[in-house]
C-alpha cells in the first residue's frame, strides 16, 4: 500500500471538478494507493519520470517515489490541458 500526497495546485484542481468527475478521480487515486498501476503510461519530454493515469476525460499526473512508497499527485486536469 502506498501513501498519497497532493501538490497544492493538484488539490485545487481536484476541488474545482464537478462531483461526478471527483468521484471518478477518487476511485483512480484509491487504485494508485492500492498499487494498481495497470494501463498507466510513462510520460516523455518535460514530464520524464512521471506517470499518467486516465480518469475519464481527466488525467492524473503522478510521481512514484520507489524507496518511500509515496505517490505525489502533481496535476489533475482535462486531457486537453494537462500536458
């Protein structure tokens, strides 16, 4: 099991989402907490070393810190705006 830490901006973006989107993102974040990384994609370019998890039309950008079992949620945004 992993610990989840939110960046301040990611927390603000999460709170701005509508209720339905918040529920879906919450389910996906709980998947991350339980170690379910299936279908997650490694990012390239300026986001190298980070991962992406799909949550409907939204994307959760996170960084997995191996030694500490901590997942830092960096950004939650619509897929058009996240990258």
